C-alpha cells in the first residue's frame, strides 16, 4: 500500500483511500476529515473511557 512515492504530509482517506495532499484537512473525494487532524496530540483530561462501571456492585469486593 505504500508503494507510491508519497510526499511528506500526504495522507490517505480512511473512507475511500484517496490520497490527499498535506494542505488538505478533508478528503477531496468524500469530505472525510483528515484522520490525524481529528486526534489532538495532547489528550484532554476530560477523556474518560472505561472509568464507569455501572455493573459493578457491592456484591464482589474489588481491590487489595
Ligand atoms: Zn475519502
């Protein structure tokens, strides 16, 4: 898949695999946002995933 000589910054669309130039923030074909642009390098602290365990009750004692 990386056979083509890609210029630095070029990116392939996740949806249609069209190669877009580095200055594009959206796919030229399907307007899918650039994958790298959607992910900030610094993850905000408000990002909570898997911290809530609604199924966990006091039935089983978890911890040390
Ligand atoms: Zn696309």
